[in-house]
C-alpha cells in the first residue's frame, strides 16, 4: 500500500498542473505574478507529502488511520466554510460596487469546491480491520484538501486583483502602496 500511496502523490503532480491549466492559471500568472504562490505551494505540499510517505510512511492500526481521516475532515470543513464565505462576500462586494464578479474568480472557486467536496468529502466505508485502506484514503483526501485550499487562495488573489483594478487607489500586490486616486496621479507627476 505504501507504493500505491507514493504513486498517488506522483500522479497528483501532473493532475495539479492539468487542473491549473484548465483553470487558466498559467495564463493569469503572466499578468498576476502572485498567482505563482498558490501554484508552487500546492506542488511543494504534494511533493513534500510524497517525501514524508517514502521516508516515514508506514501502516498504522485502523484507529490511528481513522483518527487522521477525522483530522482531515475537520480541516476540510474549515476550508469549505472559508471558501463559501469568500464567495458570498465577493458576490456582495462586487455586486454593490462593480456589478459583476470576475469569471476567473468563479472558475477557481468552482474547482476548489469540486476538490473539497468531490474528492475530499465523500465517505468511503472501510472495514475496521483494513487499516491500509484508511491509509490510502487519508492520502487521497489530503490531496483533495490541498488542491481545494490552494485553488481557493488563487481565487482570492484574482478577486483582490479585480477589486484593486476597479478601485480608486492603486495598490501593487508585488510592491508598495500607491494610494493616490488615479485622476490625481498625473497632477502629482506634472508638479
């Protein structure tokens, strides 16, 4: 089962790259360099988990494996609540100020929900004496949680970029703060 879990992590790397490409993450990274952070951090966590499994992985008793699954589920619920909250707040803020929500933000949020609710949350009944299946399930759920969290982070980055682009202040996510309203920029430069 240890080899299977390592292969699951190995296959998660191209899967993450494919999901990121499908969510137009690579194209958006050209204009928003900050999106490289969730993309690379997700890869780092997947690869880091694979290394930990190879170095320290071993099957435990079913009760231990089941307790780890509960830990992941608790974290997943926090992620789902946070993602839903961001979606609700973004819809309200964008609806009142800009009157439309960025398509790329919605795409990242949909992918995050698919990862969190479609991969991580489903219940798979495993016989109590089959600890190795709990071991595999725990790692599959970890990948789903990891993908969902970083897709949510990418959505937030896209949302913030949209808010900053449509606001009065110019704030660079990669540099300092420039809080002069756009119309006054030219006046200040002319002086």
